[in-house]
C-alpha cells in the first residue's frame, strides 16, 4: 500500500476584506483537505473567518463549473452545453475581432467588468489589463465599493493611509464607525477586544444594531447618511469646550478657521434632529473624545465603507478623517484614523497592466455602478458606441450592481455578447453566451495588498486546477494569442507577474519562505505632521477640490432619499452584507447558507406594528424602482424608521427571483462617482396569503 503524502502550502485570502489573511493549506495526495490561518503571520494569528476556513467546500463544490460552457437556451435561462476550450476561445476571439475591426474607436464597444471577486494583483487586473489595453476596449471605473471614502481620504490626509491596525490594542477610546467589525474585519476586532480588556471604551456608530454594536459599550444608531452631521456636531463641542490641540492644529493642518466656522453652525440639537438621535448622545461622545486630549489617552477611529455609500459619503469621510487632528490624536501610535491602508503599498500597476499598450489611444470610461443604464444606451456622440460585448470576471453584476431590474434588462439583450469567467453558475453566468471555468485561490499564483494592515501576502498554488479550470491570467493569455496579440508581455508567467507587482520594494524570497512580509511604515505616521497632501498638512480645506469648482470644505450633504422626506416611501433602507457571505461570494456554499437561513428584512417592532406586520411573514418591499419579496423579521437590530435588507443573496435564491438591489439606485456619490446603496427609501406591506402560494421556495 502506498503511503499517504501530506504537505502544507502557504497562501493568502483573495476576498474583499481588510484582513488579507495568510493561510496554510493542507494537501493530501493532491487534494486540499484543510485551510487554516497562518499562525506565523501576526495579523492572522492562526485564525480565519467562518467563510474562508471552509474554502475547500468552495474548491470542490459539486456545482463548480469545470468545463467551458456555451449558451444553448434563451438569455437568463441558464441553459448551456459543454464545449472545448479551443472552440470557445476561437469563437470569442472572432466575435471580439469583428467588433474591433469596424473602425478606430469601435473596440470601445467592448467592455471589461470586474471587481473584487479576487483582490489579487495578478488574477485581478494584470494580464486582463494588458489584454484590454492592447484591444483598446472601454475602461471600467471600478467604483462600486469604496471610491467615495477613498477620495475623501486622499483630499484630507493625502492618501488611503492611517494608523497601523495593531496599535488599536493600545487605544483607550475606539470609535467603530460604519463597520460591523465582527463580521467584516475580524482581526481588527481582536485588537479592539484586547484594548477593551485593558479598559478602553468602545463606541459603535451605525444605523443597525450589529453584532459589533452588541459588544461595544455604547451604540449610536444614527439615520443613514447623517454621519457628516454627527461629525460636525462633535467638532462643535470640541471647539466650544476648548478640547483642541491648538499646537497640532497650527503646525500640521490647513483651513482650520474655515472648518471652525462651519462646525460652529452645528450644535448638538441641530445634528440630533438630522441624525435621529438624542442630543445628549452627541455631547457624551464629545466628552469621551475630547477627554482623551485632556487625559493624554490615545483615541482611535476605525471607519469602514458602510458609512460612505450615500450621496455625501466623500464629505462624511473627509470630516471623520479630520477629527484626529483636532485633538492631536495622531501624536500617539494608538491614536488617529483608519479606513484603508492600501495607499501604503508600492504596487507597480503600470508594470502589471501595461497602459503603454494603448499606444496613445484614450478609450472612454464606463462607471460600473451605472451598468444598468449603460447597457441600455444607444450609440451617440456623447456616449460613443453602444456596448456590444461584455467580459465579466471577478464579479457578479446581475446580483451586486444597483437598480438590478435595469441590469437584468441590459444583460438580457440578444445583441449583447457576454463572456463570464466564473467558478459557479451565478446570476450573471445565467446570462452569458460563454462561461469559462476559472481557478480558485487554491489553484493559482497571486500576490496581495491589504486595506486593513500593512503586510504583503503571497499565494502559492496548493493543488492542480480541478477539471479544465484555468487561471484568469491564462485565459487572457490564450485569448490574446487567438486574437493575434504577439507581444512578449502576453507570455509572462504568473510567478513572474507576482515578482513584478512590487519589484525590489519587497523581499520576494521572504514571501516565498513565510507567505508574507511587512512594509516598513512608521509607528505613528503623522505624529509630526508630514501628511502626503500637496501642503504636507491635514487639509481641512482642499485647494484641489476648490480648483475643480467644488466646495473645498467638507459639509453634510443630505441623502438623495433622506429619511422622512417622502410620505410614499417613509422607510430608509440599508443593505448590509449577511454575516456568512462576502458580497455575493459564498452564497452557494451550503454549510454557510444553512447558517444564514434565507433572505430577510429586519424591521423594528414599532414600524411593523404600524403596518400590521407579523414577524416571519412574507412582505413586499417596494419603491419607484421595483419590488422585492422576502421574509420580514421583527428585530432589535433595526431602529425605527430604518429597515435592513440583508444582502447580497443571489437573485435566483430569492422568493421572487430578485434580491435587495432591485430597490437600490444608480445615483452617484459626491466624490468618486461611487454607489449610493444605503441612500434608498422604501415602503413595506404584507403579501396577501394567495400571493404566498405563487412564490418560489429557495433551493
């Protein structure tokens, strides 16, 4: 009998999470049997979230796509037949070549659509970027998650930079703002818990009473899109009580007098009316935050991207990022602000994506948030050619893009040629002309940055690709060859791409040996100022924004659909991610879906009683964009006036073949042209019993 061969391989989590964990895959006779957190990586500390710890279920899922598929039925039917790779690639290349050959700008009728299905620098936009640059296809503005907050940080701090996450363990006050850290930032939560055990106070600021809010000392349940008003009122109290580090403000900030004047217009009573909270909560928050200046204790803000998915999300982020400078919190390594650390990583994107292949061409840019409208636009002088071909990878837009009734209509066009690189037959794959089987993280090379810490993580393939699956990079290499792209850059292998991602800025041999390496970043990056802004200061007033004709000073911008502004749709709705999914990933992993249950709408007892609704009944959630049916749960997690439509379930698993994005809007944020998922008004009513009989049961 042959002995069993067991090995371990170092890898890294590819998913859209700040933690960017390093993991260890145990392989037995060529089969991955276990994925565990890397105990040698301090940020991971041997622990993975529930989702990724079950990663073998994803790789060996019985419904995984393992051969190329060609559509055999109507669009959206999910009917396919198996074809060979050669046949699929030949046909795809011929279709794209025919579109591109019509004229000098006709390749812009081809659009890539991708996002963070993998956060990897190699399986993301390396070979794909080269392919689309060589082709001259339309560019995609990848805004769907974090662009408003990202630009808010850039215009205030100079980049997506902030305090190091490990030093939250030493903070004495932590404001967790717009984040359900237990679900979406588990390893930060470990540091917050350590600080709590040492006597730190934790305050959660979030419309929903999340699992994180349950574990904090205090929860401030403000209305969606009112974070800027709360921040301005907090500044008002810091000013009127003179809880200000005047020396830090004078030396290391610009625009203080202007910000001071604006903040003084926002007393707690005014902000309380806007935020839907009690004025004393604002005063108490200010006492806690300002008190850290008088006591010399470090105060830290951990913001996440939930709070910037509204009309004024960029302005709100600017105000939050300004707060630490007012009390000199940056003087401490355990003080300051963190939303994203990704700006600290010296990624050589041009080396990976080769924009030089455009050879002087400047294709148009399509915003991924407005894909519903854009797929339905005819050719015009302002828009350019109609979109005729769509290549989707690392994304599931039919499920995740807003105003999904229009997205479905666009994807359903018979004259739209759609190719989807996927692991599973997602909602988007159902509308594809070709589905090409892609590898999972256990089967390919990749290299990662993080937006929650400052370590580079390397992923090595642990097992051979299952079935006929291929890495994204290899698919684009082979497609490039079919299209006659003979530049040598299309033959570069994945390990070489991993090495090119950072060049000499990181020690690749250390990555191979340990799976991770740490960037050399200061412990207290702005203790002496030195912000990476044009002025070198924390810019309360942004000359760059003013030069663009915008208000250089951050302000509260009410939601497009502000709570209480409509009698027809009186409820504000947010759609936070379900705890056991990651956006629309993992929805089809049965063990995780068993934990999550089914799509639900959380509603306060007060709002349910006013509508005569009973918990666990099927309800119709609707607005001017569409309607969605799901189970309603009376829950203390929902505050009065706000319902929580937990997402993002695949549409095909919904009671009526829809999900919560049937209701969300394609309107864009103030900065970054990002989505406004949490800027949404709805009404809710009972579904008549007869209607319940017509609903499909999730399967």
